[in-house]
């Protein structure tokens, strides 16, 4: 009998999953349920070099989970649900209560529910998914792995200059996000460089994007704040913005929910170009679309701004500038736009290396560069799987 760990990443209308065989250390399958709650959803599954994708009704997360479990069994990936020994869940907001991953208890769920006001888009579906698994597989333990855990080392002075009592009452601080990715990158670079502690500027650039200054292998500052809205220009999020804009829009007739939707879902690259699909934006740039050109100029300048700022935070003692996630791992054109904006650094990029294929990481700079620059493929699911194994002693 196999020994299986399921890794689950639940969103408001999606469930991503990956299946690990603990015995062989192999990934057996991965996929997702998308458009949950729509008239028709999409189920996808990759295994043994095959890919299945089909439209079917997925009314809620419980239905989605049942579909995932049924399909894994029908395809012979899991022969018996008793093979599942643990389930790891990505949680966006763990606040200050969870500096480390935890085995789910009633008290853990109670605390996660208390954090819903800090992550109203993320924590509810994540909690719901845990509760569904507890109902469907009552004998299997669930483990929560928090995006915010890695950032609990950020010093208080990196926070906000708001009234102290207000911040205390409403739990306002720099929580950050993408922490599981940053933890993976930190561990990877320690191994690559053969060092116990590393200083890194890590750029996690995808549809959601952030940068982290890592000092002595610990988070020292990051661009995201109380929520994942702050910082870089993203696929649909505006990033840094004058907070008075929100007040101005509300005073001129927009509701709080409309402003929230505008900032989180209708801004960023989508707001500037009309799409957050980078392939379409790159094509529009080739067609001399001025909106697309301006949007990528805004995006790349914001990234460069924070790289320089975080290099200063680390006093110039940097073991590497790292690019990861969908854009950071794959898009040479966007990376070159960013490199061209880093005027204070003497960077020297090996363009041949930048265009080469790679498995887990590669060095893009050459020996003349002031700092080493790498692309590293992140693996958040692996970190979650490892935490499940450790906590459940599998």
C-alpha cells in the first residue's frame, strides 16, 4: 500500500492539488478544480505524462474535493483512500499566532476564523476546505502551512507609522505573503552556495508578485503588507498607492466593496492594458501598443525600485538576486526590462545563459557582475509536503 500526502491550495473559486508518494518521494499527480460556483467548472489532472481536462458542474468546494478524490481513485493513482496519510494546506494568513506549520485542531480552526477580517478572500475557502476533508476523511490529519510564517522575523520598524493603539486593536502589521516560496528559495540557495546563512533579494514575480529581503536566511522586509495588495504592480492588483485614493473614491460614490474589487481585481496590468495575460501583453508590445509598453515600464520600474531599496537594507552584502515564480522563472524579456532599470548596480548578464533551459536553477550573471543573479524554480508544494511528513512523523 502506498503512503500518500495530498497538498491542497484552495482559493475562492479553485482548488489546486498535488499528490506525493512518501515511500518513493515521487509526485504522482497534480491538477486543479477551477471556476467553482460557476454554472460549469473545469477539472484538470496530470499524471504519467497524460493530461485530462473536462468541464463539469462544481457547485462548491465539497463537490470539488469529492471529484478530486474520485478521479484519483478511478485513474488508479490512489487505490484506497486509506493510503492518504496526511493532507497539507496552504494558508495565506496565519497572523502572529502561527510562526510555524501546525497540525489542525479545533483551536487552530478557531484562530484561523478570527483572522478572516485580515484575509477575507483567502482564509474562508481554506478553512472550508479543511473542514470538508475532516468530514470526508475523519481519520486523516490535516496540517496548515502559512504564507506569513516566514515573515514573523521582520523587525517591527519595518511596519507602519499609524497610531499605536489603532494598530494593536486591529492587528495591523507587515504580515507579508509568498512565505512558503521564500522559505524554499532560501533553503535552495543555502545548498547551492554551501552556506549556513544567506543574504538574498528574492523577486517572486507571477500574477501575484512580491519581493523579499532575506538577511541571515530570515525575512527582513517584504513588499506585501497586511494583505497581498501592497508593493509591486501585479496581474490584477494595483500595488503601492496613495491611501487617500480609496477615501477619494468612496467620498465620490463608490462603495467599499467596489473599491476593494477595483484595487484587487481590476487594476495592475489588467487595469492598464485590459489583460493580465503576459503573453498577450508581450504581443501587444510587439504591435507597438502604447498602453502595453507603459504598463511594462511601470511594472519593471517598480521591481527595480524595490531591488535597489532591499539591497540597501542588506547593506550591499548580497549572496544573490533571485527571480522566481511564473514571470521570474521563465520570461527573459521582462527580466531584461528590469535589469535595464538597475542603474546603481554594475550588473553583467550572460544573455546566452538567460535563454538556456534549466531544471531547478541557473546563474544568469557572469563574473563581472556586482551581484550574482539567479533564476530558481520555486516549489511551495514540496515545502508543504515536507512539513506534513515532519509533523506527522511519516
